[in-house]
């Protein structure tokens, strides 16, 4: 007797942390023998991993769910918007099941209920590193779930819960499998990467016969022994972040820090329930750059937070001018259902938010342009992301995929995606670098 293979269409929305959740679900589905196809195909069931962090993400998720239920009889919703199940159920009562984020077991229970697994699961079809949504040469490595902070603009703890760290041995085993599969860059992510292990009281675990403390510095040091770039994201500025800088100076991990600083006014930061010591932050940045001159710093900021005055916005601009960050993202404040900041008085008109956003990004473009121009003449190692007909698209140690700049090498070259090459920088703008290969690099 033969059986048709049940097919599942999968849609993944949201941040890299949600991407990792999607990869785990896809890996389990493949392990049980399900066929994974595009949700646009004629499939037996559709799973949507949603985002629900800000209103725009909620709207996008609801639109995607609506399109899916119009095209398919069976739809399962998971992810951050799934934590607001009543909202989804109210608009789409025909959805089969709704789960919150990082809910692998619950999703698989729903799948088994509505689309039983094949009779003969072919586990050999699943590679050791699992099913991934990123290109083959880089991967996200999620080291914890949830967050213990209570920032007034954020609802992540209500969506994903408090901090829950993975065991350090489990994390290192996954990283090793990724590198063995050909991954050349590992991007370490969590809601608060530097808090890793705090919930476990930094317990000691045994890995390969050695006792390892469960903390971000120990983890970074061990990851740095792998033959791959190690990049840290979402690093909340806890005091012990200082211990990571020597690892960057030694070349064990990339000299790159993604610090969500959010603002430069101490009053606004207190209203956000964020660390409110801008002068101390500037002193730390200065000290880090002395210890690791090649350090690249990225951050994100919010403009138009309730009550933000013109003087406080000016403080933010002054902070940016003083900090001289390499990469900056900025967002106008957006009210999120359930966030404490919604109750704050003196909301800022949208026109003023957008005007402040434009002023901030204009200033940052000037800073970025000057910083990148200073790289002209430097020799860098870059990682190839794409090979096009007339150019190679690569990234330096200072550029994370999808959010930072590119290193563009014009011409036609014999090289593969995932290769490292040496280049010399010959030109720049406010975002990207142009380079030529160093003799014998290709």
C-alpha cells in the first residue's frame, strides 16, 4: 500500500528569534516525514508563525492569516500574535489552532490532530543541523527565550515570558553542528543576549569533559574556537558586557556590538524603564574603543516617545554626535496594545515623530559617511553573500546581514557564496563600501 505525503505550507514572519522558532518547527515536520512547500501551493495545511510586537506587525500578520484562510481549509497560527489568541479568533474563527511563541510541542500537537504524520517517517531526510530559513553560509543561534526587563514600550515578556536560558552544552552542540554543515557565520541572538545564564544562576555544566560556567562571556569564548565568524546581537548594556571586549580584541569573536540604547535623554530613558546613564554609556564606549580600536557599534533608537520634548530630542542628537556609532536604526514610537507606555500623557503627533526621525537619520548618515570614508585604503576580510553577473556582494566584520551595509566588488569573478576573501576598500557612501580584491585573493 502507498500513502500520499501530507504537505504543509509554512509562512514565517517577524524577527530572527521568530525565524529560529520556525526552523525548529520545520525541522520537526521534516523529521516526521511531512512535505514542506510554499503556502502558495495546493497544500494540505498552512502554518503561520506571526509577529505581534508593534501595530504594523500585527496588521501584517492578520493580513497574512486572512489571505491564508481564504485560500486554504486548514490554517494553524503560532508566534507572538498567537499570544493574543482572542484577537485572532475574533477575526478568523475558522483557524484550526492558535499557539504562542516558541511552542513547538503545541504546534506539533495541532498538526497531528488535523493532519496525521505519514506512516513511515523518513528521519534520514533531515540534516543534522535541522531545517533552516537562512542562506547556507550563515545561521542564527538562539541562546535563550523571553526577557526579564519590563521596558514600558515593550510587550515581549507578556508574549514570550521571562528569561529561560538554554544549557551551554546544548548551545555549543548546535553551534558545532552548524559549522560542520558549512555555516561560516553564527549570529548569536536572544531578547537580551548578555543576560544569558542569569536565570540559571550561571550554573556550571560539563561539556566535552570540561566544566563551563553558563554565562555570555564563557559562551562567546567557546564559540570563538569554532572556524566561523561569531556575531553578537541584542546585547543589553549590563556591566559584564565589558568582559566581551577583550575577546573581540583577541579576534575570538567579531568586534561588533548591537546595543539597543533607545534614547539619549535620561528622563525619557527612565520613562522607558531603560538604563538612564547616558554619560556613563559614552565613557564605556570610549573605553571599549581604546581596548578594541576596530570595534563597530550598532544601536537602535525611538523618537517621539510620549512626553519627548524638543529639548530632549536635541539631547538625543547630541548623544549621537558624541557616541559616533557606526550603524543606527531609528523608529517613530508606536503604541502597542498592552504596553505600559500607552498610559503616559503627552503623546507626540505623527508629523513631529516623522520630522524628528528624518533629522536623526540625516545626522547619522553624516556620521556613517565619515566613518566609512575613513576605511578607504584599508584591507579587510569579507564574507561573500551573493555572486551576481557584474559584482560580488559581500560583508565585512562590521556588517550584519540584512540590517547593515555591503561591500561591493565590481566585476565578474570565480568565487562562491560563503567564501572569505581579502579586499582593499576604494570607495564608500553613507551605507556601503566598494572594494577590489587584493592580488592573489581570488
